C-alpha cells in the first residue's frame, strides 16, 4: 500500500501517501493569516511539514494521532527537509498496514518462530517441557510474543524484536551449555526462552512502541514471573526446586540490583543467562545504532547511554 | 521450663538447663586424650563450653543442631565465660519451648494483632477490603504472619517482628495520610499491611532465623507479589488500576534499584510507604543496636552496615 | 492591580498590564531595520514578545530587570504564543506588588505562622524554649522566615515556602514523636523548626528566587548553624550536650555526605528528622510537578532529578 | 615423589614427606623452654605444626621459604589439625617437583596447547596470522604461557590456568563469531588469544603464585600491549587499523574503567571479547568456589568479592 | 595575513578575510529559489552566514572543510550575528597560517621550550637523562610536542597547550620535590615531563583539534607508554626498576581506575604526580572557563563537567 | 622519667617502668585459681601481660585507664611477647609525662611554630591579618593548636601533627601562589592556616587520641567555621566577601560532598587548597604507613583505606 517512506525522501519529490500525524500546531504569519505546522512519521522516521493554503479547513479535519493521506512536495528549509503540503485528509486505521508505521524485524517472523519451536522441543526435563508447552498452547500469548518489541529504544526495538532476541538467546544458551560440561542445559534454555516474556505486557506496540502503565509500575521482570506463575498453576506437582531456580533466572537476568534485578544471579545457569543477555542486547543495540549513522564516517556519534563513540572501522567505508 | 539464660551468666554459676548445640568439635590434648569444644545458644546469646571427661561417650550422643540438656559450671577463660560441662544429653524437641531459643518480640502478639485488625477494618475501598479479608481468612497465613521475623539481623529480627513492624507501619501510614490531604488512605494502609508479607516465606524461623532457599533466590518482594496474586485470583473483577498500584507499592518499597526494588516509587502513596518503612526499620534497628551496647558509654561501637557510631546521649547514663 | 497573568494567555488577547522585562535583544530585519526581541515574566511564567515599531525609542527607555507596562496583542508563532508589543514603558517598583511576580504559597502566611507559634510554644525544655524565643523575638528574622522560599526549584519553591515546609515538618515531628516512645520530643521539634532557617540567607527572594553568593559558598546548613550560634551567644549556660545534639540535627538533616551533610545522623532524633524532611520535600515537590503537567495524562513527563515518570493515576482524569 | 598431601590429612596419621615451610616462629613455654610454631604448605592447602624437642637445633637448620622434609604425627588441636613434628630438615629444590606445591590445572597442558594451536591456525588474515606465529615461535613465551596462572585467587588460579582460560575463550570466540554474521572472526580469535598474555609477567609462579613488582605497577593489560608491540616491531607493514583494533581489544577487555580498562570497548569485537571473558572467568571462579565448599550444603558460604552466596542446588547433594 | 577575527565582530562590519568553512547547507526560499546557509570559523569562534545571490555558482566552488575567502557584511539576526556573504571562494591551504584558525597558547612556544630544556637538563640520574635526551633528539617528536594541545575541551585545549602544561608540571614537580625531603626528584621530573606525551598522537591538531582513531581506541596513557618503550629500546641496560616506576607514573597519573588509570599511584612520586596534574589541569581549565564568561558577573554559568558554578569574586568586577 | 618503651622490647628483659593499663580481665586457671590478663600501652605500641600471683590484690588496686607502675619480665608466648608481671601499682597522672604515652611529632614544636608565625606575618591584607592575629592572641587556642593531632589514624596522627601539617600546607600554599599569577596569596595562606583548626576540638589528645562527642557530631569543618565566627565577632567591619570566601575554603577543603564538604570548591583558591591538602595528607599518611612496615620488603602490606599496596622501591633495601 504505502510506497513512499520518510527515509527515502529527496528534495523535489512529490508525495502522495499515508503517514501518522504525530503533531499539529496552528500558527500565525506576520500578515495575520494562519498556517499549520505538522510532524509526520512512519516506521522509517519523522519529517516536518507545513500547510499554507486552506489552513482552517485542513486543520479541522485531522487530529494528532490520526493516519493522514498527504499530497505535497519536498523542500529544504534550514538544513532539513520540509514537506509543503497541498492536501491532508484523515484516513481510516482499517486501510493501513501497521507494519508500515512501526519498525519491524528484518527477518521472517514465522520462520524464526519455527526455529524457536524446534530448539525448545529438544528440552527433555519433564516439567520444564510441560511449562514450555503451556505457553505454546496459549494462542493469545503466542500472538503477542511474535509481535512484541524487546525494547522502546535500547535494542530489538521493533515489531518482532522480542522473538528475534529470544531465538538468538536460546541458540546462544545451547552453544554455551555445550561448551561447558555440567550445565543444566534444559534449565538454561527454559530461562533464555522465558526471561523477557513480561515485555509482551510491558509495552504497547499496536500503533507506536511505548511503555504501558503496568509496564512502568511493575517492570517486565515482575510481569514475567506472574505469567510463569499463571502457567504453573495449571501444572500439577511442578518440582519446587526447579520452579524457584527458573524464576530466579528471570528475576536475576539483569545481573545487578542497580539494573533492576531484585537479586543477583546465584546459580551457574543464572550467571550465564545474564551474560548472554548482555551480549545479545549489546550486539543488536550497537549494530542498530551504527546502521543509523553516516556510512562514510568510521566513528559513530556519541551514544548517550553507553557513553562512548563506537568505531565501525575503515573496512566499512 | 528453661530458667537459666546465657545473658545472665556469671562466673561460678552451676547450670542445669537446656540449650541448642550450635557447634561441636573433637580435639586432642597434649597428653593424647580427646576433649570436646562446643558452642551453645539460646535466645539471649551464645557461650563456649568444654567437656573434659567421658568425652567419647558424651560426643557420640549428640549432634550439632540438637537441643541438649547441660549440667556444668561457669568459668572465665581468656576474657570470656566458658562452660565446664559435666554432662550433656540430647533432649526431644517436644519438651522444649521454641520461644526460649529464638529472640521474641517484647510485646504481646495477640494484642498487636487485634490492633492491626482494627485499623485494617477501617479500609472502606471495596476491593482492597476484600483482599485484606482474603488474607485474614487464610489461617495458615495468619499463623505465619504472627510469628515471622522482619529480618535476620537488621531490624525486628525476632519472632513476632514482622507483625510488630507491620502494625507500626500501618499506624504511621494512617498518621501521614491524615497529615496530607489528597492521599489515597486505603491504598496506603493496604500497601503498609502487605509490603513485607513475603518475609513469611523468605525466612525460616522455627528453631533459628535464617533465609530459606526460596527467600535467597526470589526475595520477599517477589514472593509478596506472588502471594497477593494468589489471593487476587480468588477475587472477581478486582480493578486493574488498583491492583497495579498496590503491587507497585510492594515492589518499590525499598526505594531504589540499588536496594532491591525493580522500580523506584512512582506514585505519592508508594513514595510515602518507602519513607515510613525507612523510619520504622531504622528506629527499631538503631534502638536494638543501642540496647545491646554498654549502657555506661554515651557512644555505641561502630555499626558496620550504617557505617557510623551512634550517640545515645549523656541523658541515658 | 495586575489583572492579566501569563498562564491565562490566549491567542487574540489584547494586553495592558505590568511584567518583568527578563531579557531584551536588539536584532536586525533583512530590510536593514531593527526590531526588538524580549522575554517577559510574572509569577505564572514567561512569554516571548517582539516590538516592530519605534524600536529604538522603546528600547532606550527600558533595561532588562525593569518592571514594564506593556500594551500589545497575542499571536501564535512557531507553536508558541508571542506578544506583538505596541508600547512598552518602564514603571516604578513602588507601584507594583512583588507577589504578582513571584510564585507564592497558596496558604495564608499569618495563620500558618500562628499555628507554628502554638506548636513551638509547647516546648518545655528550658533552654530550647529560650532559644526558640530568641528567634521569635528577632523581628528581622521573623520577617524573612515568613517570606523565604524553601527552594529555587525542588520543593516549596515559592514565597512562604520555608514557613509552609517548617510548619509541616514540626507537625510531622510531633506525630512521629508521639508514635514512638522514648523520643526527645522537644529536641525533635526544635530541630524541625530550625533545620532550614539558613535558607533565609541562602536565597534572595525580593524580585526573583535565586541563590545568594553566601548561599552558594556556604550552604544553608552552615549558615543555619551560624544563625543558631549567634542566638546561643545571648543565652547563658546553654547545656553543651543539648547544643551539640541540636546543631547535629541541622548539619545531618540531608542524611548523607553525598547530599551535603558533613556527618550522617547519629542520634535517633536526627535520623527521624532526616526522613520526615525527605517525606515532606518529596510529597510537595512531586505534587507541584504533577500539578504543572497535562491534567489529561495519567503519567507526568520525565522528572530529570528524580529520574522517573510519576503516575497520577486514572482516578485523576 | 611426594605422596602425602595436606588435603588428605587425618588425625593419627604419621607423616614422612616434603612441604614448603611458609612460616616459622620461635616461642617460649611457661616452663621457660622454647618451642617452634610453623606453617607448612603444599598445592592442596596449609597446616600448622609444632616442634617440642631439639627446638634450637631444628630451628637453626631451616628458613621460611625452604622445602623441608618432615617426620611427625597429626593431632587435633583447637578444632584444627596440628602436626607434632619429630624431625624437620631442609631439602634441595632440585629434588622436588614444583607441581606438588602449586595447584595445577586438572587438564592436560600439552593437549590443551595442541587444541589451541589448531584453532589459531585457522586464522587466515595475513598479518594476524604472522603475529600469532611470532608468539608461537618464541620458545620462552610458549614455556611461560603454558604454565602461567590466570589469577592469584579469582579464577583459573593455578598452573596452566592461563592456557586453560585462553583455550576456552578462543573456542567461545569461534562459537559467538559463528552465531552472529558480520563479525571479524579472525580479529576476535586473535584478541581472545592475546587478551591476557601480560599475565605471564604479571605473576610469579615458580614456587608460589603472587604478583610481581612489574605486575603490580604496570598491570597485565599494559604488559600485554608491550608484548604485542615487541612482536609487531618484527613484522613489516602491519596494517595500522588492524593493529589499533587488536590492541584496543586487549586494553578494553575488562569492560569498564572501574575494572582497569583505560577505555571501554568501542568495536563489536571488543564488546564481545569483554563478555565472553566475563562468562569464562565467572563460570570457572564460581565453580572452583563451589568445589571447595561443603558438598552436603546446597548453598556456598558468602563470596566476599561477588557479595553473595551461591546455590549449588539440591540436585548436587 | 588574517586581520579580522570572529571574536571582534560588530554589526555593520564589512568583512574581507579568510575562514574555515565548517558547514554548508543548500536550502530553499519560499519563492522557490535556493540560498546557502554556512558556518564559518577561526581560532576565536564560529559565525553563521548566508548567501542569497549566485547561490549555485558559489556553492559549487567550495566544500565543507575548505579555507574560504569571504566578502560580506555583518547583520544581527535572531539575537546573533549573521554574515550576509557577497562572495565566497576557496583558497589554498598554502597561503594560510594554521595558528589563525586554531586557538593557540598566549605564551611564546620557543621560550617555554627553552625553559623546559633547562629544567630537564638538571636531571642527573644517568638513564633518565639518556631517556629524556632521546626524546629531545627526535625532531619529529619535538615538533609535535611543541604544537600539540593537552585537551580537546577540558584544559590547555589549544596549540602549544601540551608544552605549556608540561612546563608548568615540571616546575611544580621541582617545587614539591624541594618541599619534601626524600623524594626522587629526577624520577618525579621525568614523570612530569613524559606523563602526557601520548597526547601528541591522541589528538589531531592541524586544522582542528579532535581525537584521532588511535587516540580514541588506545588513549594517551597507553600511547605514551608505547612511545617510552620505543625510546627505551634504543638505550642499553636501562635499569628495570627505574623503567617500571617511570611507566607506572605515566599509567597511574589519572589517580583512579574510574578516570582511566589501569592502576592507582603506588609510589610517593606517582601520588604527587597525580595531584600536581590535578592542580595544573583544574587551575587552567577553570580559569579558561572563567575568562570566557561575562566579565560583569561575579559567578560563571554552570560548568557541566565540574557540576558547579565558579565564583570569580567581586574583586574582578 | 620513662626509660623503657614497648617498641624496644626483647625476650628476657626485666621491666620496671610506667605504662597505661588499657585493658584488664580476670580469668580462671584450670586449677580454679584466678589470673589476670592485661594490655599495656605507651606511645610506641601495646603489649599483652599476665599476672599469676597475688592476683586479687593486684587487680583490686588498678582500673583500666590508669597509669600503672609495672615490674616483671618479658617472655615469648604464641609468637608474640608477653609480660609476666610481678607487681603492678597505680601511679598518679601528676608524675607522668603525657608525651611518653602518646605518639608525638619528630620535629620541634616551638621551631615549627616560629616558622608558621613568620610566614603568616607576611600576610598584608588588613582584615585577614587582624583575624590571624586574633588567633595568635588567644593563648588557649595556641596551646591546643601546638599539641593537637591532625588525625586519629589517617595522617599526622600524633601530638603536634596539626601544627606540622598546617606549617607544611602554608608553605605549599606560598609556593603554589608564587607559581601561578593572579592567585590571592593572602587568602590562600589564611585558608591553609585555618582549614583544620576545628581539629583542636574534634579530638581529645591528653592521654589518648580519640574523637570527642562534639567532634563526632559536628565535624572539624563546622567547628572550624564556628571558631572563625567567634574571632570575627571581635573584628569590626570585616569585609563580607572576604569572610565568605575564607569560610568557603574551610568548608570545601575536602573537595567533594562524599568526603564531608557541604559544598565543593568554587573559587580558584579553594580548589588549590583542596589539592595541597590532598598532597600533604597523602604524602604524610603513606610515608608513616611505609615506615611501620618491614624495611626488608619492597612492598608494604595492603592499605585498607587506600585499597592498594605501596611500593617503597628496591632503592630502600
């Protein structure tokens, strides 16, 4: 449907496509007439726009948050692109494809899910197998798990990001369990699978990715444990020790109290889970950051959270 | 039953009473004969003891962890008291009174519980009232709640300590809610009541006060939320917003991630709960620390956790 | 006098009222003619303005920092209001009411002061009573104490804020002293009364609220102790121990060295004072922050200092 | 040679074997005669001993740090074993086997080295290959690299520990490079191989494992870069960018300035190296700690550095 | 050559001089025609400029990073100066004087260098003397050492800053060594001389001051040790102990791991070097910050890194 | 008077001299008779002692804290010296010389004071001169200032230590003020002179060095400012700005809030004062620590507060 994305914009383009109207502000020209400043967005970014003609009529027809059909042309203004909008009309959410407006994993969701099913089906420990099956049997959960992001900004911050991150984690868990002897492989895989499931409720991700009230007040760690508890209540005689160690992996996976884990990892499996989560979230987060930066520069700009510039290397030029 | 407590010991006393045998070690004198070093404890403290005669026979009859009937006399040795034990025999747990061996609140448990019931019965918000009632209807919970300690060492570290701390908190909550207008009093009281209930499972407190495996791996914050969830599953239509704010109070009551709260307090009620918990735990912890120190000194010794000496003042001399 | 406040501004209004001229900048239009950009403020906020006509003459008559009489109309420009000023003239500080230009407590200063007098008159300890009386007898102190703010931005950041905060603290001190036995109530009340008196000199608050040079170099904690010392020099035989414990409460009331207390609280009364100061400053600071935010949103924006969003709850909508 | 190790000691044993004389102190009995307190050690631990007879003669023949031939019997004294020494004579370092006196990897050094050679021979990047070869051609380096420990206490703190850790790291590097596309595999393997080589000079490990003066003043990170520089000086035209990225991996492998890295990791390969070093050092360190603890207890004692107890699980009982 | 500097700009000036073209952006006027926004800089600051006429032709002739010959006049626009450019042409780097475009020490480089030579020639310790001489014999090093800055922003952030800082440090080292007996004066002077030499490679400072890739990945501490190693490789029999203590001074001169030193100072000389570096960098950094602020204000604006306002005092008004 | 000091003790010595009885404990031999364990101290250290005969009579005549006249002989017991005491009698504090029992500066107090007077007499600024004179005119202050220590353990922890530290600081202040132009030399010298005067009241140092109650509750920073205030109250028209800057130097001289300064240094003079205090306290503290360590070892033992070993260097062997 949508063919024109903000990331591809060039001065001189003529645009006839759908965007989210993120912001809208009426203003007054020096001659006393109104004009309309707007911000438009799609999954690839945001752009400022301006309406000079029929301002009051156009403005009355749209609200911030609407999907809007835009017709207009691209100028440069003060070192940035600006859309000079000829026409803007609200359009129904029914006709739009959400994945045009939210960033989405570049990988195929169904095939990732198939691979995840396959690895997790190798779990032999009886009760862990039952617990995993309980999640896969929950259609609502599976639907959300396939689309949820793993973050708002930090890493895997796109539709399908939670699945992509979880698959990568489960696969790393398998490799590390094979590397060291004496690891409880099934427990490690179950922990990797379930460590972030609370993110299905911590975020909303229908039209934008943001924290839910429940997410901000309870955190995905606590929500995740509640979700496991709910499934456990349907499994008779789940061994106490296994249950406690599994929940411990979920609650300790941030590694330190400073990062939101009420307890630090106290089993070998929990220690490993914490570090493979660090690897996978950092590799993804740094690479996404690098990908958004000027490809001609060997260094990225300053990453505020990680407090450093990253080096892409001269090989990438 | 037990009449002689370690805190009252004087050189020259003759002892005929029951203690916990905390540690036991066989050793060898220079003349090649064995002797037995032991550590004994009751709710008031610990004392070293030694068996010089019938060593092998005495040693064979007792294991560390047993309750033992001791007969012997008190000497001073290397600036500390030492029990020279004539006889030591295991005795059954049935005949002993646990409260002789664990430190216990100095206040009356039943009358504290009555006062708590009275304050919490003033909660009018329908669903919070139902939730509180669900806890009071759970006999097993009430039994544990009345005896659990609120800490291993830090504060209210004695049988009945959780109840004493909770009653004080609920009462402070009432006062502060009355002080400021616009506080959700019922929510604050419910939060104060439930904030530490996870401690009923975080500790074992039958014969000694120590962390359980579940307590060390899951922490009373997470256990407390699980306990609330279990009761909520029996209450139909509990309002989502109230539920999330109540659980948020439990999980944020340590105030900072560094202290084990996965999220900091984000509502006024959660902010207040955190500070009245600070007041009540510190006032109790510091006073208990002061009470154990030399009453003739205006200053306490150094408190390792709080990293300071405390001043009891010349008025206390 | 002043009838029109910045907070009430609407596009299209015509304005004829007095403001503080916070900033003034001459600039040049492309046609070579000058125009004047200004920032105006009153107790409710700030607004940008512009003078297109008679620029040089208008500009010559006013300096930044002046009270100015403005006549002009309100436009919208770049998503904000802008005053298009027809006339701007300096007016004398004599005719203006400072409370129009500085934010002021919403409560009645005299009745708050009466209540404070009443509570502090209940102090029976002889020398503490003398010390408190020495402050009440100092007319200059009382005048400043009634008007000083308790902060520049953080909490009670308005005229009368110090009095409002002190009254709340003294009242909380009374409640907590009643809650626990064995507290030196008079000492706690005296500490609550005097803990922030240094703020009368740490801030200037005649036409704007800002730090004084003395405040920035010496801090209200040290200034407060100097003020107590000055009064103590007029009281014969003040008991050394009481004096030291009282000053200790002032210097330790921030709780930690990191927060500016040279020593942490080392008496029970100092520990309690620190926490009730935390409660009262946070409750006030968070509520003021909430009150300035969009009333239709359940969450506030991000609070930079407390590093979180706050939840006002759906009940507030 | 040596058949009797301290870890196997039992009361009543008669001993006739070689130990390191770690400490020696003359003391005086109440009857005025001298006796000799000593501490003896081998790779499995330490034991206290005492000489009652021929004290002056025995004492004159040995110095602390000597290897000594001991004859005597094992008693228990004050809850610990004590050697009652009949005879103690110095013996030459020539006749002893150092691996009896230093803890040593449980794995075969030569076969570990073979596996390491094989993996590193898969590096194809020309100059990295040359650099690795330069190290393998350095006989002195190889000798030290095969025996050096990777720590004094923390992890792999035994002869052969550096090799064991390096082999594990290189193998993990290979697995993680295969897991993610787009990693410079050869660079990551070279970094894993060289990241800790400075430890060959940071420690002395001939008769005991301890820091060298150079190690304490310069740190293995800086020593490692010096060692790479020395080899690089023999390789013509080594590409500047590759050299800088490789050294960066060595200097940033502790991850944060707080942990001794002058710069944090700024390339994807350096980020990964840091985390696999965390995994391998923690897994080894925690397991060694667990192995030394009571096998009948599910929890370890408190680990001072990691600030927690670790859970071995009931499955291990 | 260059006579007109940005710091001296006044509205109405006509400009005919050379600048660095830092940024260049084509934009579109509302009438559809292009104009050109540029940023120009010299050693004294930056200024915005605009080209209204012959835009495409002018734009085609220059690239960002070029030295450009500008002709135009100065206007005020939105409270800042703006250059309205009539003509802009690229000019060759040959005809320009770099010191016009980079901020430069206010002191004479050659006479500072003479003084440094004199002090360092007083070093009598044979091998330290040889090492210092090896640096002075390296023409390339001397050339860079005389021009390098000691920082990008923090302190001595100008051409010649490294020399100025080093001279001040060496002189302070001499004074402090004289103040205390028993200091190894020659070692302290050598450490002061060499502590920051890595900055000659950490920064580029030909046309702008910025970090090099090597600087960002390796840090001047490690580069400095490499540079010392390179000179040491040419000096036979340099005493090991002296070498290690000297390098230790370089690597520990930031005082704490948090500030980038892999080890903290462990010798008296290293401890002193760290503190005189603190004094000299802070005194210079704070004074430069003060000098750039409004001379009529007793307080500076907020210094983000040092997290405070500085007081210049009323004496400076 | 006292001729025999603990530091010079050798096995076999017979002792007839005065010590402080630091601790006293009655204990019981296996035969049922009492004996007395004591700890004795003088300025050079502590020694354990034991009384076997006339125990009850000897014990009754002395209390802990007394000066006692001892007669007895030195044995070795368990790797330490032990005094076998024949006779122990209390002796009057009148006949003892306090400097025998407290560690004292190795330098001459009067000549240090003369040098300090000379440097401070060079202060020309009128009001600073008056203030300094006010302190020198205060006989009580001078007496305490000459004997007070500058610390309990950290640095200059001996009688005369405050004077020694202050003299060194004032001299360093002079040197650094001369090094940099534009420093207010008189202010810096006055700050160096007065920065630690609160230590005259923070410590007691008559028979032992320990914190006073006032010292622990108010800290030498606040006490120092009170002492300055007291002198200022006798000087008419002291300039406000000078007063505030001087007090600011005292309160900010610990450099950071974490170290007890309520504000960080905000003037150049305060910044310098903080660093020269760091230099002088660390140089003294580290050297004293080194001096107490084994002179044959190049490394000191671990310094708990500074968290490192220090290197004395091979040159010292």
